[in-house]
C-alpha cells in the first residue's frame, strides 16, 4: 500500500506549544507559590520544556513533610511542579536527594535521573551505605535503582554524579563500589555506564588497553548515542605521557575502547593547571570544561579560571569565556561549577565574575553568560526582561540541547515581580543569541530570518526582506543572463547567506552579502560535465559548502573556507539516483545529502567530516515528488516535504535519520512550492507558494501544521531564484 495513502484533505489545527521566552522563575509551586528555601542544580530537558532542580522547600508540592532536599520537575508549558525523588508508591524519600547537573532528562521529559541517600526509594532497599543513583518514570511513577552490577547486585559503595542519554537507555555515574564489574581492584572511584535495556554495566574510566585507573575518576557526561563518555580523572596511566599529576579530562569511546586526553597543551605538551567539570556535546564532538591552565591556548595571560572547548575532530582547543571582541576575562569563570554546551557544540553557557565580557556590567556580581562559537558573540543571560542587570549573583547555568533556552540560579530579586523569598531561585530565559544564530538558508541581511531571492528575466536581482512574514523589496544588482543562480548559503562563515552563481562557461563565484548589499567574489571553474546539486555544511565547520555531481555519477564538494574552495571527493552513485535536496536529517549538526531512485526508493548520505555513509529512509510512490527540505516542526532536524500529483502535501518528520509521515494538507495544482525557509523568524521553516498567475503566499508552519497567508502578486517576468 502507498504509505501516503492516508493524507488528509484538510489542514490540521495548529497546536500552540510555544514556551515562554521572557525570563521566568520556575522554582515555584503549580499555583505559583514561591519556594521557602533556596534551590539548586537546575537542568533543562533537551527541548527546554522541563526543568529539574532540588530544594529543601516544603511549599512546592503538597505533602512535603520530610524536611530534606528533594528533586522537583517544573513543566514550563503547563506550569505544573511535581516531586520526582519519591518511591514507586509515591512515598517521599527518607533522606537527601540531588538533581544532577548534566543531562538529567530523556528527550520527552518522561524519565529523570537523580542522586539520593534515601533508603526507601525501591522495594528491596537501596544501597544503605551512602549515595545511590535512581531513575524515575514520570508517566508511570516507577522509581528504579541504577547503580547495579550486570547481574543486578547492589553497589557496595557510594554512587553519584549521574547522567543519562536522551533515549533513556544509557546512564553514566561515578561509584566507589568494587563489585559493579569484575576485577575492580584499584580501590578508587571509577566511572561506569549501565545499559538499562540489556542490564549490562561496564567501567569506562580505563585506558585504551583496558587497564584500570590508578587514581579516582568522576564527573561523567554522555554523548546522545551513549558511545562517548567524558570524565575527570586524577589517574596517571590512562594515556601515555600524563606526568603533571593533576586532574585531566578524558573521553572514552565505548565502541572502540579508545581513551583520549582532552586537556593537552596547545603544543601537544602537558598542561600546567587543573581541569574540572567536563560536559560533552550531544553529537560527541565537543567537550567543554573549566581550567586554570595557562597553556591550553595561546595568549592566556589572565591567570584566572577560564572555560574551554575541545574539538575532538580537529584536535583544537578554544577559550570561550571571552568578550565578543576576543578579549580575555578579567576575572574567573565557573570555578568548581559546570558550564553547559548545546548538542551541536555551538552555544556554551557559563558563569563569571568578569566585568569586561559585555558592556555596562556594573553590578559587581557573578553573572551568567552565553557564547556563540560560530559568530564569536558573548551575551549576558542573567538580566531582567527589560535588560536590567541582576541585583544578586547568578550561577550554575544549563542550556537546552537545541540551544534555545537557558536555566540558572540567582539570588537576584529583580528578575520577576513578587520575588520576596530572599533565597536562591531557578530561572529560565531564552538564549539571547539564538535568534540571530538560527539555522537559515537565505538570510541576506543577517537578521536571522530567511529572505526570498528574486531574479528578473532581464538579469536584475533583488530580494524580499522578510519580517514576521511581511516583505520589503530590496534591489541587489544585475548579472548577465549567461549567469544563473545555483544556490544560497554562508560560504565565508560570516553568518549571512550568500548567493552562488555559475556562468555557462563553467566559471563559479558568489555574491558576498553584507546587510543586503553584494560584493562579487570568484571561486573558480569546473567543467560543464559537472553540475551544482546543492549547498550545505557537509563537514560540520559552520560554513556552507557546494555539492557537485558529474554526469558519470561521481559526487564531491567544494569545502568553503572564508570564500575559498578545496575540492573533496565524496563517492559515486548510479545515474538512476538523483539528489533531491540537502539538510540535517539526523540532527547531528551537519548537513546530509538526500537521494531518490527512479523506483521511488529514498535514502541519504549521512555526512561526517565530509565522509558519507548511506542510510535508507524508505519508499514513496512516483506520484509523489520531493518539494523541499526544512525543519517544519521546530525540532532542529530537517524534514522532507512531499507533494502528490493530486495536490496533497505532507512531510517525512525525520528523527535520528528515521521517518514518520505527517500530512499537512492540500493545495490546488495551479500553485507550486517556490521555496522553503523561516520567513517569520520563529525558528521553524515555512513553505513559500506561487500561483501560475504570479500570486505569492506562504504556509506558516507551527509544529508541522500550516496556516496560509497571502504575501503579494509578482509579475511573471520575475522568478523565485
């Protein structure tokens, strides 16, 4: 049966699941009652909807009479607050529980992990010696112990510092136990990963040859797929040449068994300081940590704790606790506290005493900042909705996986109205750099909203500057009709999309766009047996590249670096396959290449540092055609737009490279899809339509549902380019 057969003929209703973007206090009861004690350890769910934290307060939920720290979850969409550090029958814990600082939630917020010294959370009695780790199912209410050996034996020592993958399958933690794996004889704290699906527990704080660490390891952090584990260790035998006898950061690959050092000096020598609190990005590529070392990067002369990001792909270390102009901080950042990193490694959040990271920082307080590694911008997060700086210290930030929301602690009482508890509260606010750094396809003026490129049959070029779905036309210039637009993308890494051109002789160049104005740059030349098949960031460096295909089937790309190209071969595919588009179909932050066979089969090249792995997606009848790619439901993964020859429209919702078909609606066949982009700046891609009479309109997409709006009528001598 055709898998698209169930397409509905009417547009589905829009469900408003929008989360607040202004600063809000979340350490409150469901009715808004404020906490009567301080709160701590806030952490966001991957989508930013849920916030976990712990508090001794007895005003957040009914029946809280145990007088100890409990773990709570606040739903930012419904406003409900619940206690999760409870037994499966709802009994409150008989001792302290702590929220974890790293990846506490499953993707949907259903599962939450936490540490506790309670002895009554599971029926058979948890480890009564000290700390233990637990997972709570918010749907069923069930709480389970995690720190177990592969045969289910309780740990014989304290376990803590839990972290979990978004699919709730893998849980990492530190433990003093000696009985979780065989041959644990080092007498030190180790890092373990437990597979909740198979029940297997393994020790990961080991050398590449499996040797156990000769000193303690802790502070585990997991990549989203559970393959990579970052951790802190004082051990001297995990890698060769570790001679500085200080805490180092390592990453262990659970697939290959390799353990690598993260905190090497910039000259590959031994670092000269202490390192703390690692967190690995969801894609496993980047590790953020804080350190007082002075030789991790060149020019580190402030003699303060700084925040660093290590790129495991390139081996480069970058200091991110800097001002937007690159100036180093004039005071310490995140000493003995965690920084946070978005899943793609782009955004890093941290707290700092520095006063020179942003202008007009005059409160003399610890503040929370976010740094955009793609643009180099740094902004202060801990401010009121009107921009007023906090009148109390703010710290301990956590960022949602998509980088959109940030939570933090603060003693400030001027962020929200009615803050009178004189205690440290948990706040959530939108990332101030997220909108300007959102993934765009054709943002020609750098405002974070996609524009619409037009070209007249005479060669004149212009664009609609889109703002909240409304257009303003701007002329760009003129190109001879022997030149054609081949695509758009950010080819020089300045966070503004450019326009790619090709002459009928094979010459290639681009309009570098700066605030809507163009400067032409030549790129090079390629034979006419090669065609441009798309643009996208195929190696994950934050700059768009140019995809080429030869008439023999060979495929490669121009890797673009500041507007200069280097050719890289990708591979070959039969001529019965065609490129249908590009996009990030598995949510790893790198664009992939969509293919379709003339039989209807669909798949994609999963791109990783410019190398491809083919993944099958499925099949669609030939009466359906790919109409575009884009993120139509706002989950930060690109989807595949389809249209049937009857006018029906739907999309493949992509998640980790797997598809789920969603119907959108129907459009008369005298309308055609002209473009895809985020035309109102809400972070979700929309669909631009054009009628054969020249009329233009768009589907504003919200959570996969469409609302049609007319834009204007344009003469047929103009085409969307």
